[in-house]
């Protein structure tokens, strides 16, 4: 990228270059920070005062509100975006609840819930209760516990009876 020097920017500022050269330098100025610094260093106090008279007081805030990067940092724009998001969420939730309520009303009017209330007793009557099959492992465990308990009980009784006889 070709950079322009101080003299060239001074000639550009004073409009002493050809139209083609001025356009070329203007385009370059948009993309080159180095040349932008040189050009901005050429602006003196008189030009700043003149610009202050021409530019309105709310110029900065208008520019910042219209700049995408500045919108991220600007709390007013963030608040506006948050309000829009809150409204969208509200409308989405409202639409969801309205749809659910509509479906419920349609099902109620069509008699589906009444039919369900009538169908439940019929379903319970049609269910057959089958006998539970015995669990072999549980039965085996119970018989072992019962046998062991009986054996221990007989030992205790034997010890009591022998203690009384002596």
C-alpha cells in the first residue's frame, strides 16, 4: 500500500491537486490509519472552531446511534434491543398459550374429555387380573430364613430346658 507524505496531504487539504488525484487520496484515507493520522494533524484550531459552528450539538450521539459497533457500547441502543427482545418473547409466549387454550376448547367442545370420562370405567372392567406367579427365589429365601429361625429357636429351648434340669 502506497502511503502519502505530509506535503501531499497538505496539498489535498488545500485542494491544490487534480480531481483524480484528490479522489484517489480520499479513497486511500478511508482505509489507512497512518495517513489518517497525518491528515488529522493538519487540522488547526481555526478549522475546529469553524466545524464547531457548522456541526450541531447532537451530531456525536446521532453518529454513534447509527454506527453498528457503537450500538454495542451504547446503553440506549442496548435497552431498545432488550425491549424489542422482551416484546418478541411476550408475543411468542402469548401465541403459545393462545394456541394451547384453543386446542383445549376445541377438544372440550368436541366431547373428547367426556368420552374419556366414560371410557375409563370400561377400561378398568376390561382389565383382567391374573394370578401372580410365585417367585421361586423369594420362596427359597423365605424357607431358608424360616428353617434357620426354627433351628435357632430349638437350640435356645434346648439350652433353657437343660439349664432348668441341672
